[in-house]
C-alpha cells in the first residue's frame, strides 16, 4: 500500500518543480498500465514488473486517487479518464477508510491546485 504514493509523489514533484522530464514518462506509463494492461483487474496486487499477484488491493480508493494525481505530470489519453474516475469515486467508508481517504484528500488538493509547497 505504501507504494501507491510513489506515483503521486512523482506527479507532485513535476507539478511543483518540473525539473525532471522523466517524471512525465513515469506518470504516463503508470496510467497506461492501469487503463490498458490491467483494465479488467484494476484493483489487484502487482509485482514491480507488472505481474499480477493473487489477491485484491486493500485500498482501491487510494489507487484511484493516485492514478488521477498522476495526471499532474501525464499528458496521455488516460489522464482525463483517471481524473474522471476519481471524481466519480466517493470517499471510502468502513474498514481501511483512513489510508484511502487520506490519499483521496491529497489527490484532491493536488489536482485542484491547492496542495501548496508553502
């Protein structure tokens, strides 16, 4: 679950500093993976090489949130799709809502331009 934040941090770094053009490629590849490669299994567990591991993600709302936040750096055709999916996703209720909803909040702040460095 901690790995979810990686692409969110990459995208936020790009939005704040824009110093490393590789971040755009990283964000685009991340979104492509979720929108193409595992579109039929978007809330799974994956190895670093993208291999699907048995089981389901514990924080599907967090995954949706960080995929949307990747749009800060991505200009591919999936950027809008990921943001729309995020916009259409309600806050999580019940068990495990804390982590999901924290990443939801951070993504909402970042995408709205209100996650500020100061």
